[in-house]
C-alpha cells in the first residue's frame, strides 16, 4: 500500500512575490508558505484575502496521481471496522442537519460522493439521492438507491438546470482545480432558493495557525486550495449564493485534527501516521509501522483525544473551528 499521507511539508518564509491572480480576490501578490515533497510548485498564500493554493496550479495528470485506488480503500470501506462503524454513525447523525426542511422526495446531490455514506442515510429519510464522483473506484459500495454518475468534473455530469433542491460539497471544494467554475455549475443545476452546503478546512482557524506545516487538514498535495472562512463566503456570494449560516464544530474532523496535528509536530513520528494506521488494508499486508511506533501513536491518541475535544468545543464557541460548513441559498 502506498504511503498516501506521509509527504513531507516544509514551512517557507518567503518575501511577497508576483503570482497568477487569486481565485477569490484577483490579487497578484502572495507569499510562498509551504513546500511539499515531490511537488515542484509551492503553496502560496494571497496577501489580500489569505487563500492558499499551488502556484502554478498542478496539471490534471499530477492531480490524478494523488488518488490511486488505495486512497479509497476496499469497496465501501476505508477504515478499520471499529473506526468505520464510528464514521458511519457520525455520518447518519449529521444527516439530520442536512435533511432539515427538505420534503420527502426532494432531490439532493452530493458532489464528490465517494462511498456514499451520506447518500444512504439521506435515502433512509425519503429523499431522492444523487451523487457525482470522478473515480469509479471511489464509488464502489455506494448504496444502490443512490443515482451516481462518474465524471471528471461536475459540468461533465450534465444535470438539467434547476434540477436539485439541495447540493452538498462536503470537503471536496478544496480538492478541485477550478472551484469557481464548480460553484457556477452548482448554481445552474440548483433551483432558485435551493440550498447549498459547503464544508472545507478553515485556513484561518486556531488549529491551522497553531499547527503550521504540521496541520493535518492541509492534506497536501491533494488539497489544491486552502480557504479561510471569510474568503469562502466571498466566493459563494460572487457565485450567486447568499450565505445564511456557518458552523464550526465537527466531531468527526476537528478533535482528530488537533490530535494528528500535535503528533505531526513530533519530528520523529511519521507524518499523519495515526490516520494511516486507522485505515483498512488487505489482511495479507503487514502493518504500516513497527510495533513501537504503532503503540506510541495509539497511546497518544487516547491521551490527547479529550484535549482535542475540549479544544474543538472552545474553537466552536469562538467561531474559529478547524473545519467549517457554510449553508447558502441560491439567489434568484
């Protein structure tokens, strides 16, 4: 199994430089902030709005290479059984929020639906569920009630205009090379007044600031963009949406982000080692690390998790969550 999460990330302290126009504010001045092992382009951060991105942007071939079949796990399963059950339970719980106000039979699209955990839970609530995914390997094991299209991008899925009542982009926007074009397409296929829910890591969060290059949610090189919340809201407004709320607590994402980021700050531990350890793998394959390293990673997880939960609750109260999801309505 390839080491999908262990690419070294190095902090840079460069002077402002001229770059291609920023996705959000069109500014052409940014600082090189991170260098990623195996990737020539640095991650630069806009001096005006704080959006991070590779500059120059990576090619489609480079991006595709970051998603081998190993990235998606076995059909319908990505983590060890206990972790997988917890992920599915959490997914079913937050579906209550995602289905709020939707009448039975409403059409919901999940962009980058992956294994379709959310789609299955939404179907249980009587909704008509659709998904689009760029990889057939990712969509293996999807709930059979979900109508999934495999396409390189949302536009190529060719949905009718004003077709959906709600669109979800759940930790996907940061992975796509053209976020603005994706949002333009969402506006076309979402009915007027329809709801868009976008979740991303919050590059302006306390966790991101404390962690620096060790931040788990950087997920370099797969995350092509790093969005501060204010910049995301501006991007949504310019794309024809009205943000109505943002939410700063994720029991699945934020506490684990504190724990893994803290471990990443320890130079002699493998980067994102705990996350790698929790992934499923074929029984014939050996564990990813030696026994001592596995014991340290798991013991640190147990010790740090209460702190991570408390820190995430503090962040949510002060509206600086490590990940955020924004609810927006399509303007007429």
